[in-house]
């Protein structure tokens, strides 16, 4: 009795039904990058926490600069410096009529001051023309006193960053479900958070199989090829948001493969194998994993299937080990393994992360081709292509062979030809999966 043929959608639904988001943990900010937030983060302090200067210049009163010009500058007495990180002017000093305080970017606006004039609007305390920059205190300590000439009037609150102008206490900083990237880490740090509760990035172990595989950098002998799949899929897992581990190619020995997988389970939230899932005499993954299920644990074990797709017909899925770690067994041909990863493994990884959008975005595009594309009846075909967003077109690259990896490197999309389509001419509107 022949085994049933699964559709692409049925296989994906079965995988996603069995995969659950990882349990949340509290992580330090650097370790939280790439993770998904599981709780709303509410601001507890104002940001900025005080009125501060957005320029290097002078803190002044507005009335003192009315009518100021280069010909008739306002002359103010400098009463001190206000540096970033300071409390302001010393003691209970305030900026009074006819006075100014030299102020640095980010320094608190001193009492009495209403605005900041950039140093370029002044002589910088030199008694000359307009200044290009503020002289360092170590080189010109006298500039923190004396006089400064201001050549332009200023509006109230000019060049002042108001307290709470970014966020106020009680504001929602980040929503649950946000992915923690560099800007989010910056915001969390700015509001004083050192840790955050997230779902951790899944740990993905990639294992390639085949006695013919040699690691890049080694010398090929007769019948050997370089192991490219484990490198491509490890990178793809990392691109999907996972922490990925690559295991060098395992020879065609069922016991060795089984032992290798069992050894890797301690650091795996999901295991991906590539190769050895077809019907050949040396398809070791199928041999090694067909009987790993625990009879006392419903749903455990690996099921090998035939899918109505090209490339990627042979697939395997199930769970292994005491923690029922998900395992996806992918074909060994480079294009088949990569297409299978995009369709099945990437959504599983992103489900583990707790993301809502787990699949690549899709668009409708007009096929641009010199020759009619053919597709086997009853199978969903995925062809490599390049997508032109401006023109709304997609152009095939390379042939349909599952070993043609060079074309895959040029592609940024997969052209989808449905099961009921056997040919597609130029001008046909079809579904396109965007890979970048």
C-alpha cells in the first residue's frame, strides 16, 4: 500500500500544530537582542529627565538679547560653566539679568535661563568675530567667566530639550510582541531597564549527512563534493532569528547518526537534518530515525512523507528525545533543502520565538520569461527568481534542477506555480515568495 501524498499546506500545518513558543525568561539587555518581548514595558522616568541643552553655547534670558545683531551685539557677563553630568551652576547661582552661563550639549538648563544660544551666534568669549567652536576649558579656563557677545536674538525655549519631551512616566515604551533590536535596547537602557522578559532565541542544530561530503578547505577525491547544505541552513536559521549550531557531515552510518543527534539534543530546541530521506539504499536518516519513537509517548518519533511539491518531495517531521525536541528532516539536494527550510523550518523557528508573522511575505507579480515555464501536474513548484518591486515583475533564474545552487545565490524570490498549473507564459500573474 502506497503512502499518502501530503500537500505543502498540510505538512506546514502539522509542523506548526506541534511547535509551541519557548517559555519566557529574563535576560540582560545585550542577550535580549533578537528576542520577542512578552510583556508591555511602561516608562518609569521622564526622558529626558530634566530640561537640557541641545547645543554647545550659552544659557540666557530672552529679554537680554532683544535687538542683538553683529553690529550691535548684546554683551553678557558669563557666570560659570554647566557641563553635561553636572547639577547645574554651583551653589544657588541663577542666570540673572545681563548674565549667561556657558553650557554644553546635554547639560541641565540652569535656573533663571530661558533659552540657549549656539556658540556660533557668539564670539565665544574671545572678543572677536563669530566663533566656530567652543574652546576647551583646559585650554581657556577664562572663558567660564568674563564676557560674551551675542549677535542674534533668541526665542524662549530655543535649543532646549524639555523634560519628558521623549517619554513621560506611565507611557508605553514597548508593546509585548516587539522584537528587541538595537533601537529597542537603546530605549530600554535610556529608561533604566537592565533586563527584560522575552522568549529566548531558539537553538537550532543543523546536521548534514552523506559519506560523499567533505568540508570546504579540504581536498576532494573521486566521488566527493563539498558540504554546502549545513553552511547554508545554519546561516538561514541565524537569519530567521535563531542561535544556530552546525554539525559537520555525518557519514552514512545509522548508529553514528543516531548517536550524533542524541548528543546534540542538550543544546537544541529544534534539530534539522539534510540528506538521506529518500528511498535509496543509503538514505541513512530514514534508517536511523524511523524507529526512534517512544511507544509510551503519543506523537513521538519521526514520520517520513512524500509531498506534492517540487523540489522537496521527500520530507520528515516529528520529535525525538526525552524533551520531544522537534526534528525536521530535509532532502539533500541543495535547492531542495533550502526551499524546504524556507517553507517549513523558518516558520517553525519563528513560532518558537513567539512571533505572529512566521512566513515570508508574498506578493503577486507578473512573470517575465523568454520561454514558457512547465510544471508537473498535481505538484506545487517553487522556482528561483528575481523580483522587481518597481515594475511588479518576477524573472526566473536558472533551471528547475534541485542541484543548481549557483542560481539560488542570484535569486531573491521563489516563483510559486500551483498544483493545477502545468505551464506559465510570460505575462502570467503568479504568487511570489520574497526571500529578502
